[in-house]
């Protein structure tokens, strides 16, 4: 069977859109939008963004009614296990009301739902950032009322895990791997037989430092920093998620610029990269412990995985754990297409998103 899949991945200022026939991309583009549109409240952007997508289809001479399924990037929903989910009325409600958080990606599912109603196709999301498969032992902290959360690069991590499994003639559910996504945020996940049983909360800056996140901080020192600088919650959160890492230490979040400075002998840049490499290695080591030493592969992905310099700094600390594979970049669009195809072809059952 041949299936036409429309893939939608919305960001704050642009819309990534692609048409797939089964698993083959036949057209793809990133649609930029003017500030006067993207500054509007999310629900007021839906019509404009949908029309931009329809214009893309018209330019490609592609009939919207020939789309069999829309596969949208998942937004900020309640914690759910990995998989592909039908965009249900409850999901639409949670996304439109930002029940679990406000993010531009919420519009992806809302537009997919609007497209489905207009053209009579299916509409799904796959592996949103809120995928939560943590084991209880890693969820508990030492402070009552605070638990660790699972918010990470689930879509790309699980796609890369499947890609590796296929390369060794196995199923995702048969492998134990550690996957480290390195980009604006850095997350390291322990994938045990198809479930991510431990991963750091990359959204909140937990784990290693990154180009704009502080990474985990000494509790007492950060508590004093908050008091000394009279920070409320929003300001403190801004520090750890947008003003940390390279920005705080070097005045830039441009990883390539900082790497070139390090390669040119800049001692501060070298120190930052070496410190980040150690922090990433420690995070990977933590995941190896959770897997009880049974990781068969360590896999690097994300934009920073293009950096041989960074990978080579990390390698000596972790090479004793497992062999290393690098899949640089992100595969979000193809991963969304694959999720939709698995459902349409009957390889995987679609899941239903409802209230807890």
C-alpha cells in the first residue's frame, strides 16, 4: 500500500512541512513567517499557518484531499509512554488551552486536527517531548513534593534507537543503548528494551551544561545566587534555561564559534569544552549504571554531534562502557513520517490520548 503522509513541525517563527510517500520524502520546506503573525497568541495563528501549509501543497501541485494521514510534532501534553497517538478531542483541548505548558509545537497537533476535519484523513503525533517511561527508582528525590521529570528529545532519540537496531538486524524492543542528544539542550537516555527508563530533564537544564543551559548546579550555591540576585521563579528559570552554559561563560551560544576559538588555542574555550565533555560523560556513566552495565552501544545525535572535537573529548571517559556510534543532526521529520507509516501499515497500533 502507498500512503501519502503530511508531516508538520511548528516552531515559534517557522513551520517545517513535508510530504512523504510511505517513507520517501517527495517535498519538504521550512516556511518562515512574519513577526506580526508569530507574535500573536497561539490560537490566533492557526488559520494563518494552515493557509501557509495549504499554499505549500498548491506550489507542489499536491491535492490536499490525497493526504492519508497528518503526522504532527507532539506538544506539551501530560506525561505519556512512547508511541504514536491519535489526536483526540482531549489532546486538542490540552494543546489549545496549554494545560501542561505553552510551546509553539502545540500548534502542530491543532493544525493537524483542523486539516483532518477539512479533508477527512487521519491525524497523529509520535513520541512527544513529554514521553515518560521512567522507573520509579529514578523519579524520587530527597525532597518530598519534588520528583524528577521526563522531558527530553524523545522523538529523535527513539528514531535513532530504531535506526541503530535496524543496522544490527534487531528490533528496538530488543536492545539496550544509551543515546545522548546534544544540541541547545543535552539529554542522555537509557533505552532498555524499547523504553527510556532514565533520562535527564533537558528542558529545565538538568544534566550537562549546553550552549544556553546551566546544567545541574550545586544546590546551596544556586539557592544563594537566587537570594543574592532577588530572583523570582520566572527569572531563575530564565537563568538556568536561556542564560547559562556558553552564554554565561563565554558570551555566545554559537557552538561552532566557541569550538573554533578552542581549536585556535583560546584557553577559556578549551576549558569550557573540556568541562562540558566531562559532564556529558558523567551523565552517560549514570545511564550505564541504570542499565547495570548492559549497554551494547552509546549513540550520539543532535547538532553538536557533528563536532568531532567534542566527541573526541568525551570518548576517553566512556569507551570502556560500550562501542560508540554517531548519528549527527536531527531526524524529526522522517521520524514523524515513520511513526505515521508504522500505524498505517499495521506494524504498530495507534494509541489513544485521554485524561489520566
